[in-house]
């Protein structure tokens, strides 16, 4: 187990998440949670019927965001979280539903407990940046 202060430095978070394979599993679990959670129905409706590309984008984003290779940029180009979500109606309820799906997905991973907590806190920042309304 790493010290919580070590997460976010270099590729420590990427490694703690199990690298690309671990982040792919997390993204798959996230979208599985979104499919079944009633509180996520509104954010699920913002996605295409087929979630393969959304899953790929999330896994690739997390890869680079957590200090691993910039896989999102390699395939999709640079990302601006606010710009990428500007066309969507995202308020506090949608942000919170997204975070609830992520909390469920994290709970299903074999990550260290302190890393799960760290990651959920860290993901609250981009989740907030997705908001387009109060």
C-alpha cells in the first residue's frame, strides 16, 4: 500500500489502478453501474445506446489523467473537460449520479482501500468541471 500522499505523483495512481487493464475494468464497471442505477438514468440518456466508445474514452482519459500514457490524446486528440461536456445539461444531480456510479465501480475493484477513497475524491474535480448549470 502506498502512502496516500504518494498518489498523484508520477505514475503512482496509474500503477495503483492496475495500469491500462485495470482502468479498462474500472470504466466497464462504471458504465455497468450507470446502466442499472435509477439515479443515473438522466446521465445514461446523455450517452449513445452502445457504450463501447464511451467506455474506451473514459479508460483512455483515466490512463493519462492518472499519470500513464496519454491514450486519449493518441486516439481522440486533446480534451478539455468543460468543452467536451458543454452541450449537455449537467447540474449537481447529474454530477452526483456520475460520482455514485464511479463509487460503485471503484467498490468492485481490487484496489487498495485508501486508493479508492483518494481516486473518488480526485474524480470529484473533473466531475464538477463537467457541470453546465447550477
